[in-house]
């Protein structure tokens, strides 16, 4: 796409060329006689009128260039006339080879914000715009469902700083009688499918970061995803990068080690990065409802993992929603949001590749001394440092998780934040691994 300065230059060149040709025409004519003078005068008047009309056309062109330049250059702040959004400069289509990992900075990573009827989307957008390092590298696309006028007004107030697209089908969805109370989950799934289709099919981005309108982001949110993007390209055993730690309550993380990252078999969501290739795979079978739990099924996960942080790079402030505050009061409102900038793009993240990760992580876990849950609760055997608490079945996992304050639910047998059944967390100031036996044979989908 042409830059604004290039278009302005062409407009100015067109203006100078037209007037130069006019002067050359006049200077090159021989001296006129009386009759010829009258004809020349008439011709000069006609040419002057044509020149004036052409000048007006050129001025109109330059006005249009200026009007739309905000969509091509750095995003402006809120206010001003509302324009029909156009996507920023596009990356190569997904069918082209990925860019070299040595230079991932050229790929545009749009942030897709899913919005509905929360006017508090302002809190989400304000932080995204505050921490965004580049409008060109990280364009913001707000996809709104529900047709809520107050929320639309808030989004529109940002002017050209965001692109505002609207999910066109606001009708109720026919659902089984027993799912009537879950109508909201069906609409969310429909909205996700439409919005991701716009990002990958219409705008043809290479990858996208997905957030919802009730998330607040950390200062290094963009830095984290920029650094992890090449890893997602390089390691096909990964299928997402998430900003979220399901067990990220303040007392359960090492906030002083905010640079720590892990692999997890549990799809965390809540601020996540995916590639266009993954959408090619998921779109044809996208579910009618409960899309996030659907993502956690073995048929979708296919043995792949996500990257997740020790300290979350998002937090949710949306207690009210279709889930009616499920888990919010007990867990979500206590999630620690990282508050210091980690320069991830200067760090070597290759340790997160599957082979390297398992070579270091698994010996560390199973080399840690085993303790009993009563010893942890009593804060005994502190001299051991990192320790391991072993579970041998669904019931023992849930009992230990509940006793230690972890989220104890399982999705298709996978514990939240778990990798190969192992959940890493901090308890009373020391690292604990809640782990299955070392001869772990895989997840049992009947565990729920």
C-alpha cells in the first residue's frame, strides 16, 4: 500500500506538471495578429478555466489523501469524525512461506477485541493503546456483537485509533430446549467464528492476538507476544501462546521471576495468539457453543501445547457475563497482573521447544523431593526447597488441588495450567509440583 507521503508527492507532481505544460504551450506560440490575438485570448480563458477545474480536482484528491491518511499512518487518539474502518497494511497471505525467524518484526500482529454490551470496554482499549509500541505492527480491531448502542458509542469515540467492525447477525439462535439458558454461549461462538473469519479471510492477516472486552493487559503484553510469535512458527507442537495463568493468584506465583514461561496442555485463552493455519484447521468444524471447552478436547488439541506465563499478562474485570460470575469471586479476581516490563524479545526462548523443555523440566520435577500434603500445609521440611506432591488418580488430584487453593476442575482430563499432568505453582513461598507418577501414560478424558 502506498505511504501517505508518496501519495501527497504524486498529487503535487501532477499539479506542477499540468501548470508547466500550460506555460510551455503559451510560450511556444508565435506572436499573434489582431484576429489571432482574439482567438488566443479566448483559448487562454478556456485553458485557464480548465486549469482551475483541474486544480480543484487535485485539491479534492489531496483532501481525500489527508482524510484517510490516519488509516495508513500512526493511529490517532479518540475524537473526530467516524470513518468506515479499513485494515492497516496487510502481511503476506497465509499461503506464503512464513518470514524468517531471524526477522519476525515485519509481521503484523493485529489485536482482535471481542466486544458486546460492556461500555467498560474503554478500560480494555485504554490499556491496549497505552502500552502498544506500534500502531502499524499491532493494529486494533474491535468486533462488536449485540448491537449495544452505548458500547458502540464508546468504541466510536476512539476514532481512527481502532477499526470498528460489527457482527451483522443479531438474531437468536435455535437451540435445544435444555440449552435455552445457554443462548449466550451460542452467540459468543457465532461471534468468534465471524470475527476470526474477518481477520483471517477478509483482512488476511498471518496471525492474531485475541482478547475480550473485559480484559486489562500488562505493560509487556505486546512484548511477550512479539517474542513468542517466532516460537509458535518454529515449533508445530505448539498451537497457541496465552497471556493467562489459570493458577496465577498472587500468593501462588513468583512475581520476582516474571520472565518465567511454561508449556501447558490446557488451552488457557484470555488473551491468546494463534496462526492463520490453525484457523484453517478449526473453522470448518467450529462449534455452535462453548468454543473454549471445545478447544480443550483431544480431537482439537491433538497433543499440542500452549505457552503460558508464570505471572499473567491479562486480568479480567468482567464479573458479570454469560457465566454469571462463575469462578470470578473464588479465583479470577485474585489473578496477579504483571506490573513490570520484561524485555522478552532480548531473551532466548528456545528452551520452550518441546524436546528442550522436556529435557530440563521433567528431570527437575521428578528430581524434586516428594512430600505429603500435610507437610506442605504445615510448612514443614522447608530445607528441601522445590518439592513434589504426587497424585495417583482423579480424586487425589482434586483433593490436593482443593486443599492447596488450585483450580481443581479438569477438561478432558487435563488440569488447568498442567503439562504432562504436572501443575507448577508457589505455595507458602516455595515451588511445588503437583505431579502424576513418572511413568504417566497420558490424559484420561473421563476425568472431569
